[in-house]
C-alpha cells in the first residue's frame, strides 16, 4: 500500500530564514518544528525535507556543511521525539559555479526530481501527498510533481504572498500561518480553502 507524505521545505518553513547557512551555528529550527514533525509521525505520514542548497554551487559552503546542518537538525528533532523519514537536497545551479555543481539538473526546485526520487524510495501516493513551503517555487514544485500545495506565511511567505501573488500563474491549495498549522490541516483532512482574504 502506497504511503502519504508531507514534503517540507527547509529554510523559512522548518527553520528560520537567515540567508545562506554557511555554518551549522547559523541554523535555527522554528520552535514549533518538532511538534509539527511529531504530529506527522504519530499519524502515519512520511515527513520528508526537500531543499535547494545552491550555496554549494556558488562556492559559499561545501556539501559537508549541508550534512552537518542536517545532522544537527535531525538530532534536535529526535531529542524532541520527532523523526524525519528522509532529507533530499539539490546543490546545483544552472548558470553559476563549476562542474559538477553547475548543472541544469532535474532536482532543483521547482523541478520535481527530488520528489520523484522519494517516490521511488518510499512508494508514495502522490495524489494524497503535500508540499509545504514559503516560496512560490514550492507551489510550482507541487504542481510539477502532481501533489497538493500548502503555502506558509513564515520565512519569505508573507512578503511573497502580499507583493508577488498577482503575478503567480498557480495558486496553493491551502494556506497556513506556519508549518504546525499546515500539518494539522493536512492530517485533519481539510479540503476547505483557507479564507485567503483574511490574510
């Protein structure tokens, strides 16, 4: 039986948006992150992080730094009783840096390559799965991958929502204040659109 997954953007959704995280000391999970992931764990949903990390291609940090940040993130979540099922990242950029990182790949959001890999690894039911993120590219990714989209107001979310939404060609299926509210809506099986005019 195929499983349902919530794909989660990292910076601005699961953790504070502070620009390129070139050292593990700059990484800060949101206070509610562990509760959100734990809620998914307890209700049988896969919790999978999907993140662009083009700072590698740009020469700002190495893949070792990404692994150190993800180790710290995983350990902090575990200490609070929360477990990520997987983390997928793209270190490429189509026009900046040197090979092998300068690459027009299939894994840089909003292209669906990372989600496609997760589907192969976990046997995921796309129709019942969600992408949660604070950028319009996360909404585009959801559409490209054939999953539902949840836009959150944390990180870049509110600014993109208020200033850039008139130019969007796609709209999210649901909107939430943050990851915890998003997860609660998803788990509860909400099919009603949030009152977007109130945001």
